[in-house]
């Protein structure tokens, strides 16, 4: 089997998600997360779409040069997975692979509408759970996920500076 998930484990991804829990998420904060992603994509000339949602409401979206209309479909499919599970798309993929199950059959959610490919990250708020989603599409799935982690990590570091 070809390694497509970066050697992640579900346990490691759970620890990562815990480390990335936000103290709060307002519309302005969601936009700031999007702006951090936009700055990184611009600096690196990444051909991606970045979207930040609060629930199903898109509060930030940018399609970088080189991204394609198909990326919109991937973003929507990844968002549905995070909304359904409260976990990152790469976590859902790795967990299903570790357990040897077909995620779509197990959940009853269609592959046509749900993508368990990296790049959909839950924006969980301490004490409240899922408050938003950071979505990245256009790179290989591991890179989509890692960029999302980098963005949230930078956002949290900035919050520490402002505290």
C-alpha cells in the first residue's frame, strides 16, 4: 500500500487536535486565521483555496493563483466530514485505515459528498467543542493538513502575545 497519510497515527492526531484547541472563536478571529493562511500561501505561491467557516457560514475564502474550480468541491466535501465528526479529515482517514474499515460504509456518508482527505481541520473551542473549520485544498493531503496545523499554531502563538 502506498503511504499517503504522512505516517500519522490517530493517537498522534488526537494529541495534535488537543494542542490546537482555541480559547474562543469570533468572526474576527476566524478571519484572522484565514488571513494567516492567506499570508503563508502568498509567501510560498501555493495554488490553494483557503476557507474558514463558523458552522456552515463561510467567513473567509480566497482562491490563490493556480487553484482550480475543482478545489471548491474538495473544500465542501472536507467541510461536511468535519461538521459530521468534529474531527480533522486526516484523523478520520487515518483512524479508518488503522481499524481496517471503509469510513464511508461505516458512517453511511457518501464519498461523493464527504472527503476524508487532509486539509479539513476542526476549530474547537475549549469547553464548547466544534466552533469552526479551517479548510485548505490544492496540495497533497498531508501538506494541506500540515499547512492548517501551521496556521492554527501561529494563530495561537499570536493570541499568547496579545494576552
